[in-house]
């Protein structure tokens, strides 16, 4: 069993499927909703509404953190298949 797990990990590394946790976390800022939130932050800064921009920035970070935590919690379940 352990040998099979090592072989699977090696195969995933060869295919480029293994990514660092930093890269996975940063990828959460590269989707439709984060881009919309970033545009809203820029608009609020242009309109000199910095408190609203801060709230939207907090939502952006919360959204990325939540997505990262959900993916990391679900990763071992997906790999068992």
C-alpha cells in the first residue's frame, strides 16, 4: 500500500499536478469574483471612499482564505479515489 502511494505521488509530480501551498493560495485571487472585487476596490479608491475599499478588501481576503481552506480540506478526499 505504501509503495503504491509513493508511485502515485511520483506520477503526480511528473505530470505537474503537485503545487506549492503558496501558489494554491495565490491562485484564489485569480478568478471572476476576486477580479470583480478588485475592480470594486479600485472604483472605491478613485471615489475616495477608503473605508468601503477596506471592507471590500477584507471580503476579498476572506473569500480567498475560505476557498483555500475548503480546497485543502477536500484534497485528501479527492486523492483517495
